[in-house]
């Protein structure tokens, strides 16, 4: 599947024009429109959650060895 990403600013909400697309004439494609403001807000919330989680006392006491042991236990089915 070929993915193509571009950004446009809506000037007329009744019309969207995309130019110079890397697809063949007659090729069927799917179009998904995403509001950048909503995407950025969601990404900001995730970053905030990660920062709060990493600041928890139990997270600050983890060592690389602890993490490696946990990964190995998970992989071995323990």
C-alpha cells in the first residue's frame, strides 16, 4: 500500500483540491481527513501522561537491568 501525506488549508469547506498526487489515473484510493488541532491536542495529552508517569517514584527507581529482566520474563512467558 502506498501512503501519501500532505497538508492543505481549507479555503472553501465545500471543496478540497489536491494537486500533483503520486497515483495513476483510475487508481482507487482512500482519503482520510484529520484536523491537525485535534491531533496536536491528543499528542500533547500523551506527552503529559508520559511525563507524569516517568516522574512517579517507582519509575525513577527503575534500572536498565530491571527493565531487561522484566522484558525477558515477559518473553519467556513468566
